[in-house]
């Protein structure tokens, strides 16, 4: 399966303590790394974001921003970028088709990893 930056994939993120704010289980994630490595860097998505305060490393995505998958309104959690082995990918389900969302993710990655000048 060919996986590239901008794809939405289902990934098994494992199980974390309920006290942890890390995302767990199989969930949709946005691929943010290049396709050449066996390790993918992904940002988990959540539909549980209504009560969250605005955060510069959260990017909202809706069904109209995604092709190939009827995505519920979700938040891409850029601060939870995680490396995953390709063997943990359950399936590829779609891709971000809205360039504005990709630009917002790029900006959030720069904030998260302190790459702003």
C-alpha cells in the first residue's frame, strides 16, 4: 500500500493509561512524513474537541476537506505527532484535499517543533 504525506490512515496506536492524554487504540491519523522511510510520522485525529480551548497546534478538519473517506468533524492533534512502524497501519482511508488544511498543519508543525523564526 502506497502511503504519502497528506494521507489519512487508520493506525493502531496501542493502549495508554486513562490518565494519559495520549491517543490510544486504532484511530484515523494524518501522515506528516515523507514516504521513503519504514517509520511514518503521524498526527492522531479526534472527534472529542468541542470543549478544548483554541490551540495553535490543533487543526480542524471536516468531511469536505477529505477525499475518499466520510470523515466526521475532527481535530488533528499536531502536538501528539508520533512515529509508527508501517506494520501498525490498518488501512489507508483517504487524503486531505484542501490545501488550506495542509498549510495549517505545516504551520502547526513549525510551532510544535519550534521551527518558527
